[in-house]
C-alpha cells in the first residue's frame, strides 16, 4: 500500500507533464448488488494509470445464490490498472482490476414453511475483472466515465454456510476531478 501511494504521489518533475491524478465518486451496479466508492487514480507515461477504490458492497443475491434468499453487505477495496488508447488519459480505455470484499451475508431457506432455516455467513471475496470505458471531459477539470466490467466472484474464505459466487457483469460510472 505504501509503495502504491509513493508511486501515485511521486514528484519526479521530469515526467510531471505525463501524469494526472483523479479523485472521484464511483458507482457500479450488478444484477444482485450495488457498489458505491471513492476512487483515486494516478496516471503515468502518457496512457497508463493505476487506481485504488475504497467502497461498500450491498448485495441481494435473492435466489441466484446457494440459498433461497441471500442478503448482505461489506466494505472492501479495489486495485487496478488502465490503458488509455489516446495519449493524455482521454477517451477509450481497457483495464484489469481486482476487488477484495469482506461481506456478511444473511441467508434463508424454506421461506414461509415450518422448517424455515436461516443463518449468517462471513465471506472474503476476491473479484478479478476486465473493465472497459470512456473518459469524457465535463468542463475544464472534471470528467465523467461510464464503464462495463466482466469477471468472476470467488469466495476465498467462508465462515458459515456457503453462499453464492460466480460470473459477474458490472455497469458503472465515475464522476470526478482531474489534476
């Protein structure tokens, strides 16, 4: 983490014109959840960037998980890399990222029946994804960036009954300020 911050805030003046720094609000939605977060991005070279997101994952797997109803939430973070096709960190980009979430999931089975059961599971989720999008300027120092991401949600630590995991598609956007 310290190395990432050192990299993002490096003061190498020879390359300063090839770097940008973004701070923004990011929001992603997937079929069974929502992820708001605060995103920091640092550009290097003319077309490369790394980013960090601190976020909250609100999930409602409903019947798509292992149990009839799965609901939960948790905090986590994202580390990622982006390549902009146009120099200057503008327009179309592709990237790769990985989320780590610490979620608590309440689940139920046999809902409304005499043998209804429920429980709580704590999971640590790793979520590698490929992401594409476009960075659009909004005014002089602001940007709006819609995105789409495809990946896989993997429960790497499960304390309690297993819960849903698998392929994931996320639609999102970032709105922020660029320096």
